[in-house]
C-alpha cells in the first residue's frame, strides 16, 4: 500500500543576471524559487513543475518586457542629461509549513524602476501533498463561514491591538480599508496558524511593510475567536 507523502525535500534554486545596454547595466535580476530533490509521488512532481514554470515565466517577462523598458528609460535619461538608476527585480521565497501532507510558502516580488523606493508584492501558496493541487482558504474553515466579514474584523482587532501597543501604525480608517482590500487568495500556512495579508499601502504606510494577520490552527482547522 502506497503511503501518503507528508513533506517535501527542497533547496533554493538561485538565478541572477545583469542586463546591459550599450555597455551600461540597466537591469539587475535575482530569482530564488524552491527545487524539490525528492518529489516522490505525482503530487510532488506536479508542485515541482509549477515552480519551474513560474521561474520561466518570470525570466521571460524580465527579458522581453522589463529590459526593453529599462533601455528606453536609460535613453530618455541620456537625452535629458539626467542620471539613470538601473532597474531592479528580485523574487525570493520563504517556506512556512512543510509537514502533515501540506506544503506552504510565500514569495515576494520586489521591483525598483526609479523614485524614492521600490515596491513589493506578495503571493501565498498552500499545496496538498495528497493531490498536488493548490488549496483554498475556505478549506480550512467550517462550511458557510462568512470569511469576507469575519477575517477583516479579526484583522481590525489585531491592528487595533498593535496600535495600542505602539508596535504598528495604520491609517485612521484602517477598519474600512481592511474590509475593502480583503482577498481570499492572499494567505499561507505556518505550523501554528493561517496567515492572511494585505498589499503595501492597503491599510498602513509603506514603512509598515505588508500587513499580516493570523488565525490559530489546530489539527488542520482554523479557529476563529
């Protein structure tokens, strides 16, 4: 009888490249995604293929879209006798759970194309090692739970507690912003909790980073207060 795979062995695959135009660097790229050393079953192989294709898609976009844009920006800077700051694109990942038949991570995409600072976007992935398919947030809560109401409310409570403790700062209308910007797809798992997050600027200034909130979990189920 074939046993279910409970975790995946992985290592980071790191790729870097600097694109130059007219002998001047215009774009620096760095990509780190997981490579699985022993994807023993079909589910693990399916997950492995996803990150291979993701890496190919990102590199293609950098080469065929971002690089030409950086070249055009350099030429515009030269024409205006202005300094040019090379573009930067970086993708990195963090595995947050790899046990009990579940594999989860988040990966951040950072890009800089001029200005005071760059921008970061985050994606969360949760995989079943039984099926090799991505899991939805609703699968970790009781049926018919109104997540679009309950989770923004929980986020607002946790944000209020952080404000009171002086550890974070949010916009004055953060409860409304947290409700309006909530997305069921923005989540990942840790060993203790389900974490859901919001984009930069969604409810707090840039310096606060990506707002992240948690729901404790027990035996694979999220426990709403």
